C-alpha cells in the first residue's frame, strides 16, 4: 500500500468550465486568401469530383412578393457549390472517406465536413471518428490529448475553438 502525501495546495477557485468545442472557421480561409469550398470539394468522392462545376437544378424556397407565401423556384446551380451538403449526403458514406491511414487532423477535418461543421468537443470528435474507424483499428487510440494538441497547432485546416461572442 502506498502512502499518499497531501500537499498544502492553494485552494483553486475556478468555476467548472464548459469543455472547449471546435469547428472549421470558414472565415479563416478568406483571411488566408484560400477557398474553403475548394478545400472541401477536394474531399469529394470520385463520382462527385467528376460532377463539380456542372450545372444542376436546385429547388429553392423563395417568398412570393404578391402573396407573401413561400414558393419553390427552380434554379440552376453549380454542382458542389454547397460542398458540405454533398459530403454529408454522399461522399462521407463512401468507403475510404476516413480510414485508419487517414492522418488524424485530416480525419478530424472530414468529420466536421460530414457533420455540417457542428461545433464539437474533443470527446465528441473521438466518438464521431468511431463512425468510420473501429476501435481496434486505432493505432494510437486517438487520445484526447493528441487530438487537442493537433487542433491547437493546426495551421492548414482553419480548425478553431468555437467561442460564443457575448
Ligand atoms: Zn460523393
């Protein structure tokens, strides 16, 4: 049996903080002169990649001036203009979207693309990675500390701590 010596630590008086949540800061891309859309489209599956830029019809709700009612209008849009919708609906469901060989930060980026960029805690990110990678295929078990360190040092994905502006 080991004896634990308690030291006289100063009492810490800190309100329990909410765990930090992260997201892709798409404004960061603008500041860098980079295109988030192109970055996200780079994660399309081959079938969707082939369709990028082609014109597709999209039904969009618009308010009709006269009646003040919402009606649907058909508009031509460029395929992949809303890359996260494409990824959520198709590419993230393809094999190889995220594999055990995907670099971890790239995998985290892909998780956010697939979830519509919902701000998420590290714990939640780990859970979501589990949708693609089974626990026994995790070389380093995706430790929370590892994910946190990678997120803090990200220079290429625009991953940021999500802060509510008060
Ligand atoms: Zn696809």
